């Protein structure tokens, strides 16, 4: 049964389990072309999360800011095309959450080792906040931090496990959110790492 965190935010436990092996194989193929890297924030900090992208657009950060772009700055090549499996999973999850017809053009791939964290932030680099974001968690578990409309609002802690999918739209779309430092754990499919896929419609 869907778990509603609040209106617009739904956890679909285990929704991606049937496709987990194929998703992770695709992540390996994508990151052989567009390797994981630690981006630098506009403030000059190295992010502890390692990132890559698949799809027409990819999210990047450097000293000049955050943005989506069509090419991988480390190779100069277009981001690898988004596999049909990814697009279909994102569309089906969005539909299950009440957002039919979701067509993502960007998938950010986040890799977390134990100790990696993602501090509270909003996702505001997409052209149109009417589209939801779909996230898929694979590998070792994480504690997701679910905040409010202001950075200072107290965050709820929500466990996310291998195969869980979350859809964030409507009034939940601009909530502050983050990931607590990952605990040591093991997972046979991911060499003890967490892989998170976030699907977005980045161009208006
Ligand atoms: C809620 N990633 O990539 S996924 C991110 O686990 C990001 O890697 C986290 O936050 C991760 O930006 C969390 C869940 C998520 C993604 C986007 C959201 C939650 C969101 C956008 C708006 C509200
Ligand atoms: Fe985010």
C-alpha cells in the first residue's frame, strides 16, 4: 500500500525490486561511459555523493553554479541515453502516485558509500515544478530527511531500502530534504554502496 508522507509525497515500498538487477547493470554501463565524479559546489566544497547522469539532460555543479546541461563536462560527450527500462519505471511509479504521463528527460545517479551525506536542500533547477520527481533507492539503506518549506523546519526521518521508490510532486515538490550520513552496511548487489536514481523533467 502506498505510504503518504504528506499530500504529494508517496513511498512505494519495493516498487523497483523486480527490476533491481537490470537497473544496476544499466548503471554500470552508463557509468562506464560517464564516470561517477564528486562535483564541486558553487561555494567550493567537494560533494561527498558521487554523481553521474543519463538522459538528454544531466545535473551538474561547479564554481559557476548548479544547472542542467546536455553534455558531460568530464568527457565533453552527451550524457548516455536513458534506457527504456528507466523511463518506464519512472512513468509507472509516477502514475501509481497520481501523476500519469510523466516523461523524464534527466536521471541523476547518486552513489553513496558509508559516511556519505547530502545536506538539506531544495531541488529548484528544473524548469517547471508542476512535474513530479521520482526517486529509486538501491543497495544499502539510508535515512532520508524530510523537511518543510524552510530550511530551519524540523526534518522527519524516513528509512529508504533497496527497491523503494518515492514520488514527490504537488505541494511536496519544493520541500527541503537530504540524506543522513550512511551507516556501514553491506548489500550483495551493490558492493556495499547505495545507488539512488532521481528522475526529472528538467526542461520546462
Ligand atoms: C523531495 N537525492 O538528488 S532522493 C537529489 O537519496 C536528492 O540521493 C536524495 O535529494 C538521494 O536531489 C534524495 C529523494 C528526493 C529527490 C528529489 C526531491 C526527494 C525530493 C525533490 C523534491 C522533494
Ligand atoms: Fe534533492
